[in-house]
C-alpha cells in the first residue's frame, strides 16, 4: 500500500503470471517515478480480485515496468475500500460500506 501513489499498479513481470489479457486504456498514462523519470503505459488489468482477511476486494491495476514491487495499491484503491492506516500502531483497517471493519 502506498498512500503517496494516486493510482494502483502491477509490475509487468508479475502481470505476465496472470491468465488474463490486459485492457488498453483510451489514453497514454504518464507516471512520474520516485527517481523523477516518467514511465508511459496504456495497459490496465480491470477488477483484479485480491483477498484481505478472506474477503474479496477488487482493484484496477495499471501495468508498469517496475521491479521492486509486484503490486502497489494506491489512493484510488485505499479510498474506494475506506482504508484507515495507523502508522503509529502499525495497523490497517478496512471499513466496508455495510459497516464491516476488519
């Protein structure tokens, strides 16, 4: 999870393990990296299922040629799933629309 990322991403290497074909976005996405370079992509995996505490959650993952991480869950995903991160206590709470907190 990266609260500094506006969107969620998947590494091209990790994405190649999926048995799904990515969609092509209608635009080229320009991503600024931490090294202040730009990476361009137009590939996205929509509605990828992930499981947190046995609960299925979904993410749209933009494909990037990154090497240090398989998946980065950014603010788009964190806000959609009402995630509360408590850095001091090192906890992450998910607050689902039905009131479930885990």
